[in-house]
C-alpha cells in the first residue's frame, strides 16, 4: 500500500514531535536497506535512534 506525500509529511512531522532526538543509527550508508529491483530509488530499511542515550536495562 502506497501512502501520499501529504500522509508521509504528517507522519514524519509527528515522529519529529514525539521523538525530538530522532537520529540516524548509523554513519555507514551500507547499513541502509536500498531496494534492489525498484523503478524508484528508495529504501526498505532506515535504522534510526529514538533517544540520544539508550535506556538502562
């Protein structure tokens, strides 16, 4: 199921408000999950960190 650009914009804005420390979880572009056989160049996987410091167990 595809989502519209407006829905995606709203979802990303909501994530940014809910998780203000949201950041990439990797500096290595090889860790990103690029689609191999897609007409459109896009990601299957985007590792992120929700908080600056992990919560202690």
